[in-house]
């Protein structure tokens, strides 16, 4: 690992835009078997990076030089008078253990830009390994609930609901029945059919939420599709008002859409939270 000592780095930090802070690798040590490279920046700050982080900010070997001259002006990097004080704010100083510094550096490295012309196989491998490690750490159980209990495995259908950790996604729910409303039907008849289908889909939504361990009180978002938004808006709103909990109102989106057949007037899909005790 000593071959990296003396190499030049250029790194961006949150809050400083695309400005790159230059520095050099001054030493390397091992903590619990992990190599940590000490970086000294030109503005006086310092930090420790793991190998995969270092590879992302290394300048090309041809530009590194044998040794950085402390007094040499650098036109590629701005160094305002207050840079040292600002840098203390972005890095949190040099206090703390090597492990703490390594963790802080790992968090900041997510926003680090690769220097121009410095992408090589080792750097890409380091990025891939980091993404894989973070993805594994964030894994949660995904449970898929079939549309029906007798749904065949080879049927090309979606799941009725999918839970991912503490969030549940409910597929579009259509009325279990309905009748075609003539175009010249009385407004009262149209309103009555919209209300009946609204009650139907909300009852089904209730059942779907209960199946996954959630409830209407845990709704996060509801999407409503109406065949005719002018004719169906008020009947659905009246049904919704009596169905939802006024203390747990979700985000609501209402759209107009043809639902596949003439008799289908209302459909809903939802996102809901699953109480912690139901998924841990």
C-alpha cells in the first residue's frame, strides 16, 4: 500500500459545489486489518480514506509529481483566505478516532467526483464494491400477495399487494360488479352507480389492507380513477368522506381514465404504511 504515499488527490465536498480541494497521501496505517490513508490538503485540513475511497479521488500518476510544493500557486483550485476555517466546518476537524474518521469519509465520498481522465479498472471496481456493500446493508424483505388464493403460478397477473419493509403497495382495485349507465340516464341514476362502485372498491381496499397487516388509518397515498370525472367526482367524494379517517387523511390524486369496460366507473390504488409490529 506504500505505493500510494506521495500521490496527489483532488476531492469535492458538500457545500462547495464543484470546487476541488487538492492534497496528497502522506502515510498509510492499518486499523483492524483495514488500510487507512492519511490525506493532507493544501488548505491545512486532513482526513483518512479507505482504499476504495482513495482510488476515486486520485489524480493521474503522470500529474502527481514526486512531491507537492507547499508554496506553489495552483490555478486549478481556488483557495480563499478563509478556506482553512471553512474546511474545518466541512470536515469536523481532525478529532476523533480513526474509525470515526473513516465512517465520516465514507459518507462524504458519495458526493465525490472522479477527477478527469482518472477512471481506471481499479476505481470502477471500488465503486461497484461500495454500491454492493451499501445495497446489502439496506436489504429488506419483499412479500408479494396474490390476487386470489387460487391464483396459478403461471398466470401472467400482478400481485394484489406488495409489502417492502414498512411500506405496502396496493394494485388498482376495480369494482366486483357494475352495470352500464346509459349516456342519457338521469343524473340521479349515474350518481347512484358511481356511489355503489365507490363503496365496492373502498371495501375491497379495506380487505387488502387488513390482509397485509395495515388499515385505512395507515394510508399514505390514494389514487382514484373515474371514468367520467365530472359525473363521478361528487359521488366518490361523498363516499370517501364517510369512509376515511379524518385524523389520518392520505395524499389523494383523482384522475379521469377509461377502465377497460363500459360498466367500470371507479378504481383505486394505494400506498400504506405497515405498523412496525407487523413486519419485524
